[in-house]
């Protein structure tokens, strides 16, 4: 749990370091942070210069289908 927390806190400095993921059907854009066996999906709020964590999901989950539903 500590590694997940530290990785998310590092996004304060490196918010654009992770790959963009586009989720259908609305082509919403998230960024994907890989942390061991987990994936954190987040966005960057440009207005407030904040990182918004949307979900932390176990890595073997079909997260694209989970989010699309």
C-alpha cells in the first residue's frame, strides 16, 4: 500500500509522465500509472494544477471494459 501511495504522491512533480489512455465510447482521456500489480487511472486538472485519481485497479482486470460500462 505504501508503494501505491508514494507513486501517486510523485505525480505532483511528474503529472504528465504516464501514458495517455483513451476510453471509448466518449473517447475520454486518462493517464495510466503502473504500480507493481496495480493500475491507477488519473487525470490532470489544468485549472487547479491538480492530479485527480479516478481508480486504482488490480492489473489483471480488464480495466478498459470495466470503465466503458
